[in-house]
C-alpha cells in the first residue's frame, strides 16, 4: 500500500491452512518435509485463487514448482534462535539430563552435539502452544526463532538470544519471501519496489548451499550469510541426525558470486562427510 499509494480495499488477504499447520502430533520428517508448509499455498497460486504468496523462507523448498518464481524478499529480521525457559537463563545453565522440546531436526542435532546429556522431545505447534507446554512442565526449555517472537511482540519471552557463533541458525531464518506466478508481469512490477536486495543476496548463498546438500526437514543443516561491503561471508554446518558428529566450514566471496559460494561450500562439506552421514543410526 505504501509503495504504490493505494488503500486496503485493493487487497484481499486469504488465509490458507497447510498440512504443516494442521498435523501437530507427528514429527515433520515423518510427514514429508518442507513442502508441508507450502503445497496448498502454491496450488492456490497456480490455479489463480491468489496472486502472491507470503512465506517464511525457512519453510521453503529450494526449488519452486513449474510456473512459480520467488524473487522478492523483505528486509531480514533477527536471524538468531531464542532460548526460552521459565527456570533457566541459558543453554549452559541447563542441568545434566534436562528435557528440551524442539520439532526442529537442526536444533535437535545441534543441541545433542553440544550437550549429549540432554533429552530432546518433540515439540510441535505455534508459539502459544509451545509456551503452554513449557508451563505444563513438558520440557525445561525450548528454542524459537527470535524473528517470530519479535514479529508477534513477544521478544520478552526469550531468556536470551543464541548467537550464531554458538548455534548457527536455519537456512533463511528470519526472512519473508513473496512468491508469484512466473509470467505475471503485473505482480512482478508491484513487488519490485519492496524487494530488499541484500536479503536476496544472502538467501541466494544460503539456499544454494542447502540445495547442493539436498537439504530437507530430514537433514540437519545450518547456515548464515552476512554481507560486509561488497563481500559475502557464508558459514555452514551439517550434522548427523543424532548429533554425534558435526562438520562446519565457511567461505568468502564477492556478493555477485553468492549462489556460486553456496554451492562451493556445500560441495566442500559433502566431500568431508563419510557415506551415510545423514542416515539415522
């Protein structure tokens, strides 16, 4: 509305519930991966029911269905994870054997890699549901995205943000992407003024890294790209699902080579990983 000087009557917001939103009693890896949060929305784009789709980029597969494109990204929010607990101030404060709730395979593997003494239990649902589970004593702590808490006005819920040096975030965490039909030039023109180029460049590196690793909800992968002037620094980490081993690395490249840098780092980490690295033991 602000970019084009139009009012709210020019838009209709359509709320679409996806399989990932509806099925909360099973781990994501059992349900089919990242497409759980996008399939119904993309179907609506393809059949013309909607004209743009607003996604959390953390949920997006690295390849779009034929006929759709993703080339508009909003300014990225806080990329960090948030440590949330009613009793403890940080991950380091958790006692041996403490129970941590998480539905994220990436967080689960990172936690067990750093603290193999912890017990990690499945924790699905929206932010309010997870906070209620904490209050009911299902777990001593959980991790949420700082971006989500900030957008909901709940940043105070975080006992402490977890710095990337301690735990790399999920690929594209904190970024909102807007998907459209590839041949819809009118919508492309509407979206162009709100696209944030630095966010797009950072995601180009991170999503290329993820695509090279063939990442899904069944593979624990973390990564973060930052831009300093004309240079891009990409850090990445892959882990065994049980957290028993972690392989990390980084690469620096010009911003213009963001996607190529992501692919190069992905190949470098794969070359260091033994056969069956992502298999469940």
